[in-house]
C-alpha cells in the first residue's frame, strides 16, 4: 500500500522537479502516492503528466492530481505546502514597491516579505486548519514564503504537532563555505543558527578540526554577498540574504529600474507550459525545466520527505519551534538550526553560541516576525506598525508607514488594539 504525500500548490511549473528528485534518491523502499492539489484542473493535469515523465518508470512513485483538497488530504501521511498566494504577479509587486521609498524589494525579507506574509498567512492558515481536521497526524512541511512567518502562524492557529519548515539556504551557505575552503562538502560540518533567510554559520569543522578561522580568511568566497570586513569583524559567516541587512543601498541600486525576477519567471512559466504541452504529446521529458533552477527539491525537500517517511537517519538544517533550543529567544519562536532525523523524529542539535551582535540581530528579527504575524492574524494596524519598526531592513518611521500603506492599503484594516 502506498503512503500518501499531498502537495498544496501542486500546479506550479517547477513541481515536476519534485518527482524527478524523489525518483533519484537511492535505495528508496516505500511506495509513494504523490497527489498534486491546485485550482485549475487543466493545468494540474498537464503538470501531473510532466511529473510522471520526469519520474520515468519508477515503480515506487504514483502521481495523481485533484482540485478537491479535502479528498486529497484523506489518509495523507505528509503534506507539503508550496502555495504562492497571488502568483508571480503578486511577487512582482513585492519586489518593486519598496523602491518608491528607498528600500530594496524581495519576497521574503523587508517590506516585500511583509506584503507577501499579509497575503499568504490567512490562506495558508485555512489550509492548515483543514489538515488539522482531516489528517491531524500528518507531517506538514511548509515551503511557502516567507517561510518562518507562515510557519509561526500555523503553530499559533492550529494544534498540528508536526510542522517543519524547509529552505535550501543553509545548504547554499555550506556549499559556498566548501568552495572557499576547497574542501568536499561531505567533509564539513557547519554549526548553523538563525531564522529563515536570516542564518549564520557560527562554526565550521572539517574532519573534526575547527576551520572557522580559515573560513573567515576566505570571507569573500564564503559570503560573497556581504563585505568581507563585516564577516571577519563579526566572526561568523552570514547567509546570502543578510546582504539586505548590511547593504540595502547596494541591493536597491542592483534592482532599481530593472525588471523584477518575477517578470522573468512569468515569461519562463509561459515558455515551460508551452514546452510541457509538446513534451506530453511526444512522451518525452522537457529539456527547459532546468531553466527554473528549482534546486530546492533535490537539495532539501525530497531528501527530507524520504528520510521522514522511511525513518532514515539524516542531518539537515530545518525550521522548527524553538522550545528551549535557543534560550535567548522565545520558546514559541521559529528557528533554523541543524537537526537530526531518526526513526521519523526530528531532534534539534546544539548549533553553537553565536557572537553577541548576531544574537541581537536574531532577537530583533524574531520580534519583528512574531509581532507581524499577530498583527496580520488580528488585522491590527498599530501592531503592524510596531512590527515594521523592528524589521531589520526598515530604518525609519516613514519607511514603516509607507510599507503598511502599500501592503495593506490606507483603509484596508481598521485600527484596533490587541492585548499581548
């Protein structure tokens, strides 16, 4: 009997890469039924057909699709949330509107991330409640941006016990460190601590030897997005999205006046859908799918799905509820740390002690995320302003006020006050 895996947002054009990634994992033993869920039956059918082509003749992988979410969730062992509320058109807004008041735009951090969270959280919470109602024992993996805010909302609004956030960012950082050290990635162990798109390598070990100093000496290669002097002064390796914290001026100059990434992806989406139609007719795998560069399926999503369901032992950096892992953050915070997966259970590992300035940055980002989620759920404008004033990329009241007006509209939510 197959184990059911449900993909919310399954009609995304990159989804067939998940089928390919699952089929490529060695020594798989558990038959999987992957059910793609989306709103357009026609698009879903096309994506499912291409996913079957990408999976090849894998006898352990069955792929189906439906627009009936409740039916899909019946008996599900694992649910992957990859919903993109508002589509790529909304992402284009997130990436551009902050330029009007001198800030870079991005779909997960800063003003763009707040707009995305405001749009995404209410919808995802509805789906999470449906998961809780129909298959409460299922693992819910969330990959929808901005991931940690979405995950925090789920944990605050449902009783789901197994909610895990995924991101390939820690792997990208580890790969950069390996290149800087000219070392095989498999020889390295990285002490990673942070939150989604806000993480740091605070320790680097090669075959049991401390090589953090050597890594810092190669800061320009290990963290090319951040000025090496900053990395070396702090003594920890920042993840790539920290460039929005340390170099917002550079990021704005890089993006302003240029077409947003979402526009490029919209063109690619149309191109891929046309190619998918041709590939389905010819019964051949589409060649253009590699252009989407959906490395996250092979890097983190497929390996975690198989490790959890087959109860393998593996180590990944994952997003989960803090509890007491980082005693200097709230217990209900969503943190990103190395975790050991064993026998279907996820256990956070001690990530090492970050420098005091890294810890202060994480505490501020945590305050922003928790205040923002509470404001979005309560439709509380004053609390949203409080949140934005703590956002590490927003520096003035005017930037916070304009973010709120652009993201929510001048009168979308009536002012109110919620109790902490």
